[in-house]
C-alpha cells in the first residue's frame, strides 16, 4: 500500500539539490541544500532521495511548529489507522 504521507512530502523534495560527496561500499556522504556531508550507510541514489524526503518532512512539520513528540504521535496514529483499514479491507 502507498504511504500517503511520503507521497505528499515528495512534492517538497527537490532532488536536483542532491550533491554526492562520496560513495563507497561503506556508505555514502551527500549534501542536500543547507545540509552538508550527510552520511547514509545504505547505498544507492534512491536512498539519498528517501533521505531528502525525510528531511523535507521534518522541516515542513517543524515550520508548522509541530514537535518531534507530536510527529511521533501522528505517525503512531497514522499507522494504527492504516492497520485498521488494512484489516477491514482483508475481511471484506
């Protein structure tokens, strides 16, 4: 099933701002806008894109004065609703 939050935050991510600093078998370092030399232990350009979507999600939520605790609560609520929807869908 599609993660609707991720799809919404994809609108804010500008993948053209991703600059690869270094990539080897131990992971990769990249820069995204003002965030420099970010380390990811996972390889691949899709991992950099995933990380930038996460950065934009946190930035957008923080701009709207939502705290990390609130983000965690929202995520838990969203997952519970999603699980409920999936269980209802499977029983139909």
